[in-house]
């Protein structure tokens, strides 16, 4: 199993619009072979001293996949290609971290 944390910075004020499109995509991704978990999260304000300030323009996608080939197939899936085209004007930057259990 591998874990993926994708940090997506969206255009100021466009997070809700991005999340609308993203949440429409989630069922298609969850149906992909090898997908264990896939969903968006946003920063939660807390009083924890170790937490940095809330980032209002960040969406973090938390994913789990059976293996790297499943993730690679996901990235090339037709619904992912179409999704990236739909949100291209809403996204500033995407950073992806691929991790394995330690």
C-alpha cells in the first residue's frame, strides 16, 4: 500500500468552486481498481501550538492506493484528464507526496 498527500493551492476565493468539481470526481476515483481511499480535506483552526496558521486556499487530498501502478493508472484515467482541464484556471500549484508505510 502507498499513501499520497496532494497539496493543491487554489486561486484566492475559488476553493468552494474547486471543491464542488472535486467532490463530483470522488466517486469515479473510488471506483478505480487499486483505490483504497480518496478524499479532500481543508485546514481546521485549532488551538494546538504546533499547528501553523490555517491556509484558506489549500485543499489537501488524502489518498491510499494498492501500489504505484494503480496510482499511475489513476493519473492517466480519462476522468482525471478531464478534471484537470475543468479546474486548470482554479489551480495555482499542486505538490504531490508519495509515501510508503515505515
